[in-house]
C-alpha cells in the first residue's frame, strides 16, 4: 500500500478548509458507491458553482477526484464505468479517516498514517507524490473561477494521462507493432553517413531514430481520418454530429463518438475518438489527438525521452529530448516533421496562446519555443493569470517529483534553465517552417485556417526552400544538385557535396505528397497522399540575387505510372513552360537560357480504385540502390 499523494496534499489545508472540502469529496464518492448504476452520480459539471468555489481553489481537492478515478470530459468530470470502484473506496476511506481524527481532536493535526495509505493508480506508480516542502498560499484566482478550474482540469488530466506511456506492458505491446530493429539499423546507417560527410556532426543517434520513427509512423502505420467511408456501401460520409458512447467506447476513453452519415445509403458509421493509446495501437487511425497520443507512446517504447504537447488552439504533438544537442526537439507525427517549432505560427497561421509540455516528470510552459511574436502571444493569454499558472505548474511539479532522486531533480532543473534561456530570444522562421498544413483534407484545413495560400486560391502562400548560388557556385558558374530517394537526401555537388536530409527540406511547394517506403517490396518513392486526387511538388532556383542568369540546364528525373496514373513534369520561367520526360536520362533544356529564375514542377494524378494514389510515383527506387540518383539537375551560370 502506497501513500496517496492527493490526500497528503489535502491534509495540508487548515482544519476548517479540510473538513468542508472533505464533506464534498465524501459525498461524491458515497453517491457512486451507494448508486453504482446511476449515471447522474458519475459526473460533476465543471460550471457547478459549489464545485468551482468550494473545491477548485483547495490544495489537493481536484487531485483527490483524479486519484479516485474521475477523468476529464468536455464539460464534466466523469467517473467511467471502467474505473476501479475499489480505488475510489480506498481514497474515500483515507479522507474519512483523517476527517474522523480531526473531528475527535477538534484541532488541526498532522496527517495520520491511515489517512496516507491508499493504493496509487496501477498505471502510474509514481504519478504524483506530494511535496514535503511547505506550500505557500496560491496567488489570487483569475476573475473567472470556471475558467481557472477548467484550465486546472486540463493540466491535471494531461499530467495523469502521460503516465500511461510508462506502463512496461503497454510499451512492450507498442514495440510488438514497431519494426524497431529496422528503425535502429536505419538510424545507425544514417548517423554513419552523416559522420562520413561531416566529421564534426553533433547529431546523436536519438535524432536519426526519431526521424525514422516519424517516417514509419506516417507512411506505414497510422492513417488520417476526416470522415470514414460508409461501412455498408463504401461511399462518402459527412460528420453529422455526435452519437452516445457505448460501454466499450467509454472503456477506451472515447467520451465522444462522431456520426459519419452516408449520403447514398443513409447509414451512420460510428467513429469513436479513443483516448487510450493501447486501443489506438489496434485502430491505427484518427486525427491529431490520436496521432500524437499513439506516437508519444511509441517514442517511450523505443526508450526515447518524450513528452506530450498540448496547444490551446486545438492541436497536439510530441517533443523528444536530444541528449547530444541538450535540448527538446519538436516532432509532429501528422506532418512527419522534426525540429520545425515555428511552423504552426509562421506556416499555418495559428494564433498561439498556451502550449504546454507534459512528461512523466514535469509540466513545462513551452509556448515561447513555438512563437516568434512573443508580445502578441502574451496579449492573448487571458484565460488565467500568469502568476496563478506559474504557481499551479510549480505545485504539480513539486508533487510529481517528490519521489525522484536528487540527481534526477538536478538534471531536470538544469534542462529547464536551458529551455528558459532559449525562450528569451525569439527566433526567425526557417524556410521549412513557412508552409501550411498537409495533414487532413483540403476542406478540413481550409476550415481551420491552416492551409497554404495556393490551396485556397489566394496569393498569400508562404515561400519554401529556394536554391540560390553560394559564393563557390557563383565563382565556378555551376549549381549541381542530386536527390536520392533511397537515402532520402540531397547532395549539393557543386557546394563541396553538401548533404541535406529529407525530401521535403529543399522543396518550394508540396501539396498532398509524401514519401512511401514499401518494406515488403523493398521499394521507396514519392506519391500522392491517400484519398487525394492530385499531388504537386516543385523546386525553385533563383540566381538574380547573385547577379547571374542561366547559361544551360541539363536535368534528369524518373517517374513511374500504373494503370491510368499520370505524372506531368515541367520547367517554368516567367511565361515560359517546358514539359520534359522523366525517363531517367539526362536532357538538355534550352528554352530557359538567359532566365534568372525557374521552377521544376511535377504533378501526379489519375489511377484507379482505392489505391489510385499509388498509381503515379516519383523517384521509385529499390532500397538496395544506394548509389543511384533519382533526380539530377546541372545548371551552368553566367553573369547577367
């Protein structure tokens, strides 16, 4: 039997405050124990004045409800049918024992041993040990108690939820789904190649491992859901509101079930929004909530230090800690991107306010990593007072870290100091952070305002990567770039063979395109995202800043089509458009001579059936062809 952290914290309140809140907590517990089948006793409305004024401001009160087994829903705290009644009873008896002791003595007393004895949640053995340090009075509450209570529930719920990722049994189940040996081998090979190119490469193996995990997760494991196809006729459906969750839905944390209604046969297909990562290992589908939830578990299963990132503007993702760089790296599994923290604000156009990181050890306000407009963000942070938020986070961390070793506490403190220094000076967006969102349907992205200008027909599209001559290339009058699909890297031959990892890091525009690895066939290629009718990708070259123009261009690309799939390649310079064949042979293009900039663009379309997205492919290569280039462009330059 372990001490209950929440009851320990509750006992730190004055006698009068403790007895008042204990009466409420015992009432909630007794109602469930006496009426186990009555739904009305299993939920507590967040806006309830008694709850928000008499329970919310009290240290340890809401924590007791979470330890009893209550979970967060949209407008209520809910005691799910899957929760342990025995756990509820143990916490209830701990509170009652302390109450009886105080009533007999009539004076505030130290917590009795009996009051501290209760079984901690099975999935979180070290979930929240109470602080042994004196707790100062909290800062004044925000004007809206309901707002602060709602925010606290979000903090506590996420902080409890991430403890699920620490279950050895669940991690083992996740590893059984992950080709971890292949991912580790691929990461080692990428690290070796990077070290050969740059002997001073400071990227550790964990960075290459997470890159491999991101690619596998998006390309081979998880799938995005806007609306499910009709389970009867396979036709398109529309989200027609919510359905009541079943007992099994609630067991797996699906408080919300979407009704995907078929326009053809009028059938409703249920889409439970599962919150349990164990269930998501089976369903392998959802939107950003399901993606980040399951991906963070996979990171922990591979031994990566990971934390779950919650954004108040309705998105979630993951961060992993890079020991080699001594910093946390942003990872978005929906987008298959790593270390592009400004992409939400600069690329998607999000108006950020609160971005919080949750791990097994601590909560951290990481908002400032994701913004280059700190004053604007600060002006939007009005849900709770800053002093209240700081005090609340510090309290949660002190409670959670009580059982940690001094060395671990010191390590966490040092990391936090490094983060705080990083947050002081806003950074400028990198080219790869300026594009819009790629996950989800176009309509869904437009509705959320997270799409590129080109998607919506406007001219406000943010720029991507642009090839411009370096001093060496300007001096040599030559720019030569190759891309290998197998290695997934660009080699800028003309600039001392500089290597740039990842197919999309040098792309000007991409729409509905991703890199597919077929592990069974040992093939790799770029293709349209599943469900899209059209995919586009382009690369841009600009020589005007260097005062140069094109003398000649030689280009090679390869693409492959199946059934009725189509791929159209073209070069564009101003009003000049030149199509060329992607047959894997070098071709000389003369129509662009004298131009100061141009773009290479490929458009993928056509195909048949559910796998039509696979019927038009770029750069198809065997994974064994490590020396062959998929894309090669050689540009001779001259002074303008």
